[in-house]
C-alpha cells in the first residue's frame, strides 16, 4: 500500500502531470523521478513515470517501473495495465496475458484490458502465419506478417530479427544487416542478431567469413539450431563450388558440370552464389559446345543478378557461336552501358560487324564454294549455278517458279561479280559495306554478266564450246524471259546438252 507522500513530492508529481499533459514526456520523467526520490515508497509515482516512458517508447524502463509499483502495491490496477502494454510492446505475450488476467480479476469490465487482450490474440495469429510462411520458404509473406506484428509489438527483438532473416533470405541483405546492427548496438552478444549478420555475409558470397562468424555464434550458443543448419549449408556449398572450380581447371568438364549442378541444389536462397554457379556451369557447357544450355545458364544467372556483367558477356559469346548476332549485340550493349570500358566498346563494335555480315547475302553459299575458293573454282561454280538457274531453262515452269529462278539467277550473277573481283572480294571478306564506294549492288545486270562470261556480244559460237549457242551474244542485255527464250529455241538438241552441266 502507498504511504503518505511528502508535500514537496506531491508538488513534483503534479509538475510531472502537467508536462505529461503537454506531451513533454522527457520533462515529465524528470519531475516523476524527483518525486520518487522524495518519496520512494509511493507506487503511483512509479506508475506515472512508466506512463511517460511508454510514450517515449522506452518499454524496458516502463516495465521496471510497473514492476516496482506492483511490488509496493500488488493491487494497483494501473500498474498491471501498463505492465501488460509493456509486455505487448516487447513481444512477451505470455507475461502480457498474466498481467491482463490480473487486471480482469480486479476489474472484470476493464475495457482497456479487453482491448489489449485482443491485441495479444492478433499478434499470436500474425506470429503463427509468419511461422507457417517460413516453413514453406515463403519469406516475402513471412516478412509481411512480422512487419504487421511489429506494428503491435514495436520493441520485440525476436520479431525484428525474424523479419531481418526473411529479408536476408530474399536477398535484401542490406536491410537485414541494418536491423541486426541496430540490435547489436544494444546487445553485442545477441546470438540471433549475430546469426542474421552471418547470414547476410553468407548471402553476399563471402562464405569463408560467414563460416567463421557462425562458428563464433555456436561457441556462445551451442544449441542455436538455425546457426547449425546455416553452417552446414555454407560448408557444403563452399566445398562443392571449390571442387567444381578445380575440375574445370583440370579440364574435367562432365565432372565440373555435375559438381556445379549439385552446388546449385544446396541453397536456393543464396542468390549471389547461385548466380556465379550458373555462370560457371555455362563456362563448362561452352567448353563442350552445348551453347543453348550455356545460354540458359547465363539467363538464369542474369535473372538472379540483373547487373552480372560476366553473365551477359558469356551469353553474348554463346549467341555469337550460335549465329544469333542480334541477341549478341543486345547483350554487349547492356555490358557497355553498365561498364563503359574500351574492351566492352570493342566487343560491341565487333558484334555489330558480325551482325552486319550475317545480314548480308552469303555469296560463297550462293555459289556453293568455300571461302578459300580460288579464282578458277569461283568461275566453275558460277558457270554451274548460272546454267542451273538461267530463266530460259525454266520457261515451262509456273509463274512462281519462274520468278524464283530469276531471283536465283540474279543472286548468282551478283555473287560472281563480287568474288571474281579481288578488290571487291577483299572488302566483302573484311565485312565492309559493299554499297559504299562500289557503285551499289542494285545496278548489277545478271544477263550482261552471263553474256560476258560466256563470251557473248559478237555471235557465232561464243559460248565456250557449247555448240549452237551463238545466239546468246546478241541480246544487248534484255532481261525479260521471252527475250531469253527466243535465243534458246533455235538451239535444237544443244539446248538439253547446254543445261546438263554437271
């Protein structure tokens, strides 16, 4: 029970009440403290100071004052009410229930206690949902539930650190680290906070450092279950990654691929390390020329880390090997935009050059000769292809077939005009634009090339041994199919022998 307080203590209490009403809570604490010093056996002064501490969110200090007040007067209702609020804020729901039960025993219709009881139930529901989400590895939902719980229990270190763990497992290690550091500033030996800190280090791919910190945590708290699991995963992941790297360096590519695949299965939450593992496995698959699989691995790495330059570079090289030049250019552009170095610029320019070359007609393919073909081989190939696709040979075809034959005949002439000219061929082989400085490609007349090749222009046996074909030289470059057909109608049996070139 309270004892009568000295007059000066009552005056100090009233001064504290005035400051409290004015929302000057720190000043109120000062006056209540002076009142307590003047009359330390007065429970009401502790209760009032606990109310001011509550408003300052100094819940531990407030709780100590309520406990002292209850010690002085175990029937002091306000102390139990305020103790319950402190327990709720600190996340001690069991103690909160005990305090609320005491309030409702003393005053069954106490509305504040009933509302606080509902708050306790709400927190318990959120905690249960968060734990369920954690067990399903749905860390985003778990974080949400802990965030809502912290709105009701803002000083609960347990909820804060579980929220931080959920953040870390989503790859938000910066946010998680901030929470852990905040806790460690108040309690540098907090095992859960050090566990979260180690988890952040682990998820940032500094596995060796994480192993050391996890080991230290277990020395101070040998029964920390989560820490044991994290340490086992970290060691397992580190070993498999190192073994994969060693196999790759030794040229044991199937074994390296198997080890990287096994490492990827260790911890799906370790985004940074897994991105590197995907990129490493892509390197293995490039060595075995499995470029499509390598592209898939690089894409997986990029999905985990959108700023992973090496993955973009590696994927671009795979695209180039697969002749997917547009995709390669896009990746090299992304690389250059992220890191504007000379090397990246050169790679981008080379990719653009290869794209331009790929978009051009392949004159070697049109003539069906290798890039190393000699001048004589180019001439023989042209002769064969020109005779094969000459429109006069297709005079009885459908209109569509005639159009296709004429298109191919023109391409053959175009290919020959480039590959038979050493200067043009050199420009073409180096990837230079054939439209620039060469008079353009659109003015090539395939009929004129044909007539020139076969010695046309004067008549009489000018087809180089193809008897009866002298009429090929007289047309002066006419290109419509009726014109060509008239030259071959007089050829008799020589028509079939002309186009039977093997």
